[in-house]
C-alpha cells in the first residue's frame, strides 16, 4: 500500500511539473505575439503618417487656393523686400519667365548655386517658381492620363477628349500669364504668396 501511495504521489508531482512547464512554454510563445500586437496598436495610435499629413495639408491648401481664385486673388501678403537689390530682382524674374521656354532649369540652378544661400530673396522665388511649374506639370500629366483612359469609352470619351483638346491652348496661355505676372511682381522687389501653394511650401518647411 505504501508503494502504491508513493507511486500515486510521484505521478501527481510529475503531472504538476508537466503542467507548469506547459504554462511557461505557452507564456514564452505568446509573449512575442502580444508584443507585436502592442507595437501595432502603438503605431496606430501615433496618428497619421507624414505622407497622410502632407496629403491632408495639400487638400486643405487646394481648397483655399480655389476659394482665392474665385475671389480674383492671385497674390497674398505682397510686400517689397528692402534688401532685394537689382541682381536679386533680375534672378527672381528669370526664375518665373524662363518656365515658358525651359521649365525647371533656372530655379534649380539658383538653388544649387552657393550665392543664393546668402540671398534669401532669390531662394524664396526660386523655390516658389519651381513649385509652381511642378504643379503645372503634375496637373498636365493627370489630365493627359485621365483623358487617355476616358477616351476608351465610345462617344462620351471622345467628346471629353475633344473638349480637353480645345481647352488645352487656353490652359497653356493661362499658365504663361501666371508665370509672367508673378515674374513681373518679383521684379518689383516683392515677396508674395501664391494662394494655396506658398502656404503648403511653408507648412512643409520648404520656404
């Protein structure tokens, strides 16, 4: 009887040890999973990503720009910069008007030059003109791609494509007018904001 009791006691002890080991192994297995879940939760609670914030900011500034254009506002906060000399004004003018012939080149050259780092007026208009023409190029690409896709649809797509084709020269002339107007204002020694665009550049820390 004593041997039987000892065996039963040993079996109970062994079973208890096995259960304890299984619990430890289960905890060790679940710990990485719980940590991963916590990390994902923390990441989700951190808020929107930089790309999401930029997209949200771009939408807000686009809405503000549309409202300003409806009111006939093409500039904001225009003021003459007393530190801008004749060279600064000429460089600023060229940053805008050269976009009619050779897009992007002049602003990039100004930003790459060492002298522009000491001339904030030049840098301001180089960044702003570069962003302006980049916006024009982006809109043109989106319209071209969208028109090509819609043109696949019979009749309706063809009509939309024809409408875009007819409106394209007007859009190009408006773009020329914009860069010419802003170039003239910069040649007057003015710093000014382009509705929506300049605010976006400042929010991103580019101006």
